[in-house]
């Protein structure tokens, strides 16, 4: 027996692993585990097939259970990172964390587990050069009980009675708003403020069992097999005959409108030997005289089916759950019946809930999106709404009450209509959904800038750009093919371009603004043919054509500032972006003429001995080259190199003129860092040739520099 048990365990493990591989359909993930308040579940052993699809199942206790999830990546793949795509089905409580390269873990809190369809973890897996999306289909499973408290009550033929239903998971019980026919009676399931009710209507007297079939939204295990069918309820009632003869109508629901009030409609009711033909009966809500008038019935003729053809006109609302209707002749109740006189199916409010958002009164939809739609109004439990061109993902789990109904809808990418009319069966309700194109600000990677060094993507330009050549022009061009994709639509892009030209000292030379620039996605967009492109021009923009001072005439260290701003009023949902770049005319070397007054120079003449003599106040006129620091804006190095003439002791006015001389020199100068001052102190070193002394010499010493 032990060997046989181990054999079956191995078979079960192999089957579960095979199902998990079918769920994955790739080998990026080796295993997924879910720890719930009930127990732990693993994709390698807790994978099942349900309704021809494979799922990782887990058991839950509450609608908002918090679970800890671990994802084990495959060692066969070079996975850089795994992230979880957001969903309205759950809240991410803890970020996805790579736990020591063993597994990825996160914590989620599920939302309305019983009524959520297509539950899954959608993982975004980053590889070396690409990324893939991996779905982990999930199947919540819970044990659901249901009991009916009949309180030992008796039923009366034709009378609707309401009983409470008790369940450990009332959210998991499927409501049945329409009457279902069972043996010897009818029933339906409703909900009010979280409490379930069963409505019973019995047609046969005596002691009768009424079999009631009820299903759940989420399945449970029965002998190892998943099922949504709860055990059949078989309440037994003693059904007594009504005091007045109950006349059943062939229709149970009537819409109160002008036609029903004035013209009436034909109905068939049960025949009775006391029912008179060609007579008008009043239908009232109470047995006493003078009670509210609900309708009137005019009897026309008997039918071979033992029915009577009548004309019904209604004047007031009535629900079957409110009690019997009394058919009266001359204020005396002759028969009883029961049917609904309800308002016309009317939509009063349209609300939309998008993933991760709350319900919002809105009727605007966008191409490609999936959303929840709630219609609020009257008699909506009698409606069957249709939405042309939209995909209805609601299946049989539509939440439907008298005053509201919810749908899960998807908008096709290639939808052509701008207005989606809402139909009830084949009748236009007069309400509609409005299709708008997406208008979301796209990152500025669709804008290219060319200032002479090739086109560069705007979003990739960071910090000031130094350019050491003549800027012939700055051209702004566009790549409309990167704006839209199948996975995400952005729509037309609107922005303003501000152009400022600044001088060397940041004085404003030119200031221009180009308003209302529009760029439309090109043919690669799924919505290209539906965009209104009349206000868009995808052609390039020449900055020289917009400013008065051309870029090629700018002096060194001038700046061109380009500021791109999304037009805020075009993006009501927010997210407008702004980007500023600076292009600076760079210079490496500068040449100027300096007049300086070296004082106390140590001068060594080559035809004399010793270290040389200190001179007085001299005068130098030097043509010098200055050098700018690399990758710095308008910042000079502290040294200069130049050549010119030096008048030694030029300001010595004594009669001894032997100390004065004129020479040609090559000088190096060390200057203060602050070069903005006209008068500065420097250190000189170099050499040259003295014309009077006819000898070469070298020198070193301080001096005063005057810069023009």
C-alpha cells in the first residue's frame, strides 16, 4: 500500500508540473508560491485545470486577503530584473525585491476575490537585450456554505415570500435576479446591503419540496474535483390555497409608459367561472376599498387554452414583493394576481472605473483600453444592454440590480466610431459613450536637435552643450514613428518652443516663442488614420528662420537656450513636461594686446657676469594668447604666452641713461584667476634681445597689467 501511495504522489507531482509548464508556456519561471492566511500554495504542485484552462489555485478566507508571493526565476535565462504590472484586482503592499538572487518576493492585498475574473499576476521580465511579459493565471478557491431559514412558515399559492439565506461567503453566491422555474414553483436570489434573500412563488397546494439550484462565482473542491454548484436546497413547505382565486398572467413584468397607460397591451390570464367577459376590473394594491389604483383589466374573449384574452392598462408602479394585487369589481375583491409594473429602463448616471482608479462619473473612453462600466438608473435588472463595436468581457458575471448594472468592456484599437450608442435590446436608450483619442504627453525622445554635430535626441541631452565651430543653424526635427505603439498610445503632441539668444555676459540678444506646435504620430500608429492632422505639421523647424540674429553671426560664448513646454491645457489629465537645453559657442584660444608695467624685474644680460640686476619700472607691450579651460564655460587658464617689446627702466628719469634699453621679448605670464579686472598684478618670465646693449637676456619678476 505504501508503494502504491508513493507512486500516485509521483504521478500527481508530474501532472502538476506539466500543467504548470502549460500555464507558463515559457521557461523563464521555475516556480511561483503564494502564502495565504489559510496555507501555502506552489505552482509546481497546486496547478489545476478548470473550464479548459490551467491555473495556479489558492484557497482564501476573505475577499481582501493579504498574501506573500515568491517568484523563482529559471537559471537557464539571463534575467536582469522582474517587476509586477499593476492591476485593479490587487494592491501591491511591498515592492518587488530580489532576495539574494534566489527569488523575487512581494506582498499583495487582493480586492473582491469572489467576483474578479481573469485574475493573474502579470510579470515584466527584463532580459539582457529585451523584455517579455509572463502571465501567472490564478484561481481563488474557497469552501462556501449556504443555508435557508424558513422559520417553519406556510406558503400560499400565488403569494411571493422572501427568506434570508445564510452563507459564510455571501459575496461568492451568484445572484439570480430573474425568476427561475423549479418543481411546483419559481424562485430568484437577490442581495440587499450584503444580505442574501430568496424569493419563492409556489403554484401547487399541499406539502411540497422546492428544489433550488444555486451556484458560486469561485469554485470549491468536491471529492478532488472543482465545482461551482452548491448542494441543492430542498425546503419543504405546506402550501395552502389562497382565499381568493389566484389568476396567473402570462407576463410578469410591464413597463409603465404612455402606451401602457393609454392604449394598453394584450395579456392572457387564467380563466375562472366567475370571471365576466367584456367587463373592466380595477387592479388595486390593497383589499380594502379606495386603495391605490395600480391598473385595470378589460376582459375580451376566452381562448381554447382555458385562458382569457384581456387588455391591461397600468397607472402606477408595483413590485411582486410588495404583496398581492386585488382584482376588483365595484370595489369588491373578486380575484388576486401578482405582477410587476416597473419604470421604463432608464439610465441616469454613467460611471467608469479604470485600473487602479475609483469610480468616476464619466462617459469618455479611449482606444485599446479595458475598463469597468457602471450604469445607474431604474429597472436595470430588466435590461440587456449592447455597446456597438465594444468587446464585452463580462460573460455571465454581470453585477445586476434594479438600480445598477456593471460591465467589463474593451475598446478595440481600430474602433472607427466617435460615439458609441447604448442599446437596450434593440432600442436606443439615448445614452452613449464618447470616444476620445489619447492625449498624453510623450517623453521628448521624438524630438531631434541638430546644431552641426548630427541629430541628437532631445531627451538624451543633459547639461550645456559646448560647440567649438560656427553654428550655421539649429534644426529641430521630429520622429513621429516613436510616439504611438500597439502597447501604449499617446496621441498628438502639443508643445511651445521658447528661443532665447544670450550674449557673453548673459545679456538678452533675441527672444522668440513659437506657439501651438503639433506633432502627429505617423503611419506606424494603430490610430494614424483616425487622427485629425489638420493642425499638425511634422516638418522640421529652422531656428535661424525664427530669430533676427542668426546663429552663425554670434560671438564667442554666446548661448542659444531652447525650452520645450507641453501645452498644459491640451493635457487635462496632467503630466505636462518641460525641457531646456543650452548650446554655447565655445572658444579654445583668445588673442589680445596687453600693456603692462613690470617692476623689480630680475634681468640677466648674457654679456655680463653674475645673476643679474633688478630693474625699475619698465613698460611692455605684448601680443598674448590666452587659453580657455576645457569643458568650462568662458573660464581662462591662469597663464598666457606672447611676444612683443619691453622698454627697460622706461620710467627712470635720471641723467644716467645706460640702464634704459629697448628689447624684443617672448614672455610667459601668470595672471590672477579673476580676469574681469582691467588692472591686475602678474608674474612674468621669459627672454629676448636688447637693441642698445646688443645682447640676449632673460628675466623674471612681477608687474602691473592693464587690459584694454
